[in-house]
């Protein structure tokens, strides 16, 4: 049986090449390679496709579906969806927007990769495929990360699988467990994600709810919020009773010390990681072993990291100028 596996993987690669990779990405393809028992590409009747009961997406923009439906009417479905057989029907795994838009376009069939694998693999494929979309909301992303960790993925494994920084994944997992008012704030205003992380530092439920309302109303900037959560009370902000203010000041000193230590530790880790990466890349034999696609992905990731560092530098400089 093991001797047939390489031939099966080669067949899977051929199928995905013929299907223009189905817009899935390497993480999904590798999962199907390792766990599917059979895969084919065929036209599947739309009325025989069942929605994914574990679909991780919470919403779809109707306007974008309408535009996609118009494109499908004119050009057809250019990239197949991914389904798995369930009895005499098929369960949708990836490509829900194309499936929905095809229904709006009143098509009878849709091109699909039909692969046989178990429910856990189906859930993992669906989550990873959705995480690669640019229009996933922070809350959807957080929920998907939590599902992946529930499936047994460590934070590091998950970060590697989806090509994200480990710290980024950890922050999104914090959002998955955030209080209701914080989650509601992010759902209403996606530009408040940094505010949300700051609000989660507030242990007083009533104070956190008040602050969340002010952020939602646009009355509280991130800088002022950080001053509050750090124990400072800028002029015009919340006025606390004397005893509470004393406790807050003591807490601010402790938080400041922890912050300084954390910054020093993070700075040391960053310097060490960069030095290690540069040292590795200086060896020609290592570079030659990296496939061109992985090299391009690494270059893209480093470019994004550089932009994040430039953003951090800008934040620090703005604080000095203030």
C-alpha cells in the first residue's frame, strides 16, 4: 500500500495543476495530499451540494456575491470548488462564495475537486482555506484559530501552517476569548482591534464596558486608552476617587516595570532572531536547498515584517515628539 502513495500524490498534484490549484494554497493542498484517499475533478450538480455544517465564515458581503455572479454568467467558474462525497450528495469544503454566486447566476453545475477524507480533515481544510482570504474579519479569524487549537494544533504549528507570526496568532486567540463588549466593538468597528487588545487588560468589568462604549463612539483614542489602562489619568479623562487613584498609581508602577522588562526581553529576542536568520541566509548551500516558491514567500514575509517594524518605529517617534 505504501508503494502506491507517491503515485497518488503525483496524481493529486496533477489534478490541482489542471484545476489551477483551485485557489487553495499549499497548506490545503498538503493536507489533501497526506489524508485524501481519492480525488477527481468533475462537474457537480449544484442541487447535490450540501453547505458545510462547520463553515467557519460568519458572513459574506452581498455586493461581492452579486459581482461574482455576474462574472460567472459571462465567463463561468474559472476555479473549481472543493467537496467531499456524503452518500449520494457532496459536502462543500472550500469555495462557498463561488457556490453561492453560481446559485445566483442560476447555473446547473459547478466544476469541483471531489476528494475523500474524514470530517476532521474537512474542518481543517475549510478553516485554513478561509484564513487565506483577505476579507476575513478579526472575529472570524479568532474563532478559526480557536477551532484549530481545539483540533490539537499548537500556536507554533498553526502559525507555520498559515504563514503568520506566532505573536499575531496568540493575539487573535486572546480575541477569541475576549469579553462580549470587546467582541461587539471589533464587530462594529474593525479599526479598533488595537483598542480591543488594550481593553482586555482592564479587569474591572464596569470600567471596561464604559471604555468600550467611548471607543465605539470615537471619543477615546488609542493613546488615551493606553494612558488609562497604564494607570494614568490624563486631563479630561476618567476621574477616580482618591483611594482608587492611589491603587491605580501603584498598579501603574508595577505595570511600567513589567512593560520595561517585556520590552527588553522582546528586543533581545528580535535581535537574536534577525542575527540567526542572516547567518543562515549567508550560506549558499542553504539558499540553494530552498524552493523558489518558498524563497519568494520568505521574501514577502520579511517585507511585511519590515513594514511592521517601520510602523513600530513611527509609533515610538510620535511618542517622543508628543
